[in-house]
């Protein structure tokens, strides 16, 4: 994006803020044995009696190395939803600004726009689930602060064409948030590699999917130091708890296990896709770069309920734009996928 000016996008009240300075910000341990009498904590050790590192330095150092960025390019949150909420609160003025989303897409963008009293301008994806670039740029105005691009997209599973993404990053006059919750399942390169080319780019990722840590709630924001600095002004001081930091670091360091699980999921997805194509009431199976498969069926509500009766819980996406009579199947373990296939065969009429 040419002539990018972050200051013009940042809310006036945020510009003058100073982040809360906690006890753990004022003194950062270097490993030396110290007596901590600064934070009014219970002094009796139980593993979590001390406040967590508000900047998650140890975890960030591992993530930064793996993603090829500096720790100053990272902000961690209580799940991606907190990260997204912070972006709204830092850059969108309530009742004045707007964001642009591309349905069908992740539903929290719309929920967060409502919570923050920000207009959500929706531009439907094309029939083949790609961004309608001309329509997006025509819809944007001087108060359009953020464009959300979920790629690979949820619930469709496809990655957006790189050329369209580059055009939007060049021509959209605001921040472009690329949500990469499913990037670890995709053959496409992460947009993190483009941070140096686009100062308006924000990439969000998560440990909830490929890393199998949905229960600990750890979201990742990767952006320029300037953007991260603004977000740090408004983030809660201890937004990522000690147990989450410990468990996340253990998992991130065990990257080989993560890659092995991802490989198994991809093999299962390929096999499951072939089986779904043989089911009579399934009309189309969409290509997916994620750990799920979207399929068009004859009657989504009927088939959803039939599977539910057989103990299989999937997602009925028929209420979403462009997704009439579609079901979303998460790829499970080999045993779970076999149970799904058996259930599908039993109702295959």
C-alpha cells in the first residue's frame, strides 16, 4: 500500500494512551534468584501463585524464530478472538468507522463489529468463493478501516488467489487482516512473508487447530512493530495466563509432533473426500486447504439431523450466504472418520 499512514488509522483516544505498567513489566527476571515482594502475590509457591509474564517473552522467542519474525512483530492473545477485538478497539471509532467482510466467512468478525458498534459492510464472495475485488474497492470509503480476508476461508476451505490478495493489499486504503487459522493445513505460503512489503498487513494465526490447543486459548497477531506497539497500549496486562504460556511453549517446541499430526489429518481428508463423492445425496465436495471439507447435499437440515441421531456432530452451514444445503465435516481420527463413513452409508438413500 502506497503512502500508508498508521497514525491516521489509529483512534485519537488510543494515540495518547500509555500501557498499564505492571510489576512484571517494571522488573523482568534474568533468572537470578530474587525475593519478589512487589506484586502483592501469595508468596507460597504452587506453580501459579506468581503473575505471568505480561509480554510472554519466552513463548514469543520460540514463535518468532519459527515464523521468521522478531518478537516485536508478535502480540499474543486469549484466543484469536481477543486479538481481533483489540484490532477493532485500536483502529475503529464507534458509530463512525466501518469494516468490510466477505461472507461466507468466520462469524466473529460480524459479532465483534456489533459489540464495538462498528458498521459491517458485507461484500459476498464470488460463486467460486473468491474475493470480488472490484466490488470491495467500490464499497470502501474514507471510514473503511479494516478488510478481513480469511484464507484458507471458513467455511469454504479454499485459499484466496494470491493476485487478488496482492491487489487488495495495494489498493485498500486501510488495514488488511489476513486470518490464517488454517494455514498449517495449506500448501500455500503464509502471508507473514509479505510483512515487509505491506505495512498495512496484519496476519492472525492460532494454536487451536493444527497445534491441538483449542482448550488453552492462544491467538497470535503478526504485524509491523508499529501496529503491535499500538495494540500493546490497550491489551490487558495479563491476558495470557501462566498455564497457557507453559503448555503452548511445550507444544510449539514439539513441532515435529505437530507436523506428523497435520500429515495424518491431510491423508485422512483425502480419503474422506473420495468417500463423500460416492454418497448419493452429496452433490459436490469442495476443494479444501483446511482440516475440514464443505459438501453440498440435497437437504442439509435433514442429513444433519440424521447424522446427529447416529451420534455424529457436524456443522450445518445452509444458513450462510452461498452455502445453501451445505454441511461442513471436520476431519477426525481414523476411527472417527470410519464412524462417519458408516453413518453416511446407513442413511445413503
